């Protein structure tokens, strides 16, 4: 009994430490790679807990290997946008400017019933009020309503006409220019270089994040 208790306590704290390395997320917010890691670790830990004939090291070693692999991939994800896309995927726009993109729904195997259910959970019952809906890489649906249907704030109360800025699109991520997003906005490198110069930014490498909406309004954050 004492042996079982000690083995369980050791594995418990090992798994808790591993999950802490994955960040403060709920199960429904895990990326696919993180969910697979959590499932594998729980399965590996269950074997030495139940079978005392298996050395405890045989359970700890593969768990540490998986956690090390996860940490390595996390570091590589920070440095490589391509690898991040390969492992985590890209968000998919399901509703754009009020139109449901049926092709996007088919490619993500996202049904109409699931779409309506997700909208109801965000207190949206009228599809005509939705300007954008994006299926995130963790499976959550982000919803942006048209300006006239968004909750009022002191700022919007002062404006008689609500500006439709649209969905901000990332054009620079951690120093890397996202050419595809830039072209989606109908912009090019010349425009980007001019904006960087206007904001005293020597190059995209100096920018941690830059987003542009359809009115070409910028938000940027310099690298620390």
C-alpha cells in the first residue's frame, strides 16, 4: 500500500508540473498537439500506478521524453511561423461580411447545426447580425458582430455613426511579414515600408505584432 501511495504521489506531481509547462489553459482550449500530449501522459502514468511489477522509471522516462519534446516544439513554434502553422493549423473564417463560407465549413467539417449552436452559446440568435465568425485552431468559434449590433460603450455613444473597421488582420508576427495577409488587404511591401518609416520603425524585425483593418488603421507593438 505504501509503495502504491509513493508511486502515485510522484507521478501526480510529475504530471502536474508537465501540465503547468503547457500554460494556463482549459481542456477545451488546448491545441491538438497539447491535447495529444495530455492524453499520452495520462495513459503512461496509469500503467506504473496499477502494475507494481513495472519499474517506476519505465513510466517516468517516457513522460519526461514527451514533456521535453513539447518544450522543444514550443520554442521552435516561437521561431518559425511555418512550423507553427504545420502543427497548430490556421484559423478558418466561417462567416465573412455576413456571408457563410460553405466551402470553408466543408473543409473543416463544421456543420450548420454546430455553427448555430456555437452562436447561441455566445447569445447570438440572428445570423444577419454576424459580420465575422472565425473557427480558431483550438476549436472555439470567435464571433464579431456588425458595429450597429455590438454592445454600446461610452465611446460609441459619443459617435453618431459607428465606423466599420472590419476584422483586424495580422501583417507582421514576431518580426515576420505575412505576405498572404498583406495581399488579402490589397496592400504591398511598399505601403508597409512607408508605414514603418512613418512610425520610426527601421524594419519588420523591430515589430512584435502589427495588425491592419479594412480602413488601413494600424496597431503595432514593438519588440522588447
